[in-house]
């Protein structure tokens, strides 16, 4: 496993995403991931599986300090009368006193973002979150958020895979002591359809998903949280630390980015970055 060092914390660069996993599937998935070696588990209030994730972790023979746990506050819970209450509910469901990372799931143009960020900082100061950050923020939104939190945000969790250019976000993050957490790193399976990625994989006897994850992990200050339901995919996604892509191969994969490559773009999304960050 490789790690990202930030604010005196070591974050496993490869995590296990739990989006769309519920009940027994979530329980089995999290515990299989732990069996394989994952020590970074990602969930969110809106996933409606924090109870399942908490049960899986509580039943597994692992000490709390030996795994990294992330959850995300949903926009409906941003108001001051809901934020801390919802966080406490999440901690109860997860059966823990703290999360390693607490994120704002999306920017919300209808809320008082300054107040929401103040509450996020309060969560860190109280010890209920070791690290805090945001998700789906553009460069301009990150600038404002960092400015209003005393530059203590650790990460921005965004869609990240070979078919989308997150250069502006990544560039800004690297210059401001943050790291990028990439969700949907396999572009919801699209990487398996790429002849370029498949061709590179043949050289290393790796499948296209493994090549795409390796491409992400070889980039500075990048973590990824692929979701996998089957044991086969959970194991396969973890087997990415025994080979290294050449710079030419990295460049060929990066060149696959296209304007319509984004998979997650709800109507409440911000105006995404398209030009290089200043």
C-alpha cells in the first residue's frame, strides 16, 4: 500500500468505495476488502449504508486506529440546526467516535457556505473528524473554502479517471498542500472498452481496470476509491502495486480525456473547470 502524508496523518492511497452497496452486499464487500488489505473505507450519508459499514467494521477483528474511514455530509444537513446532529447520527451508525475524514458532499448554492464551513471546522476541532475536506468543488470554490477555513482542508473528492481532465483541480490541490480523492476511477466500467488501456495492460498481464488505477495512483497527491461488489473485483483492484507504468504510457492514457467524459453531472453540479487554473 502507498500512503499520502497530510497534516500528520497517513491516508491509504487506495480505498474501498461503498456507493450503491447496502445490506449483506455492503457487509460482505467491506469485510472482504479488509481481508484483502484495504484500510481506507469511503461512505456517505446519502449512500444510506453507514449502518452497514459500521456493522462490517465493528464485527471485523481490527483496531480503530488501523483503518481510515471517510463519510460525507449531505446538502440537506448543511443548515446549522442539522449539521452537527447529522454528524452525530453518522458516527452512531458507523459505531465510532470519529471519522478520519469528513467531507461536504457537494457545494450548495442555496446554503450559507461560510457557516457550513465553520461547522466543518468545528467538527475537526471537536475531534469528531481528524481531517476535513470537500467534494465536487471547482478551483474557485476550493479557493473560497480554503480561505474561509484557515487553509486546513485536506482533500477534494472528485470524479477522476482517464476520460476526464481534472488538470485544473489537481494543479491547484498540489500547490496548496491538499490531495485529490478520485471517485469513479474506472469511469463506471468504460475503461474496459479502451483499446489503448487494454493494450498497455497486456504488457504487464494486467486488466484495464488495474491499469487505470495504476495510472491514477502514479500521479502525485492522488488517492482513489473504486467501488467493487464482487470478490473478484475487490481482489483485482487491490493488485496494482506490483507494476509501474512508463511516462509514455501515462501520457497515452492521459490523452484519452475528452469533453464528454464526465459521468457524474447532476443538475445541482457547479460550473466545472475547463481551463488551466491560474
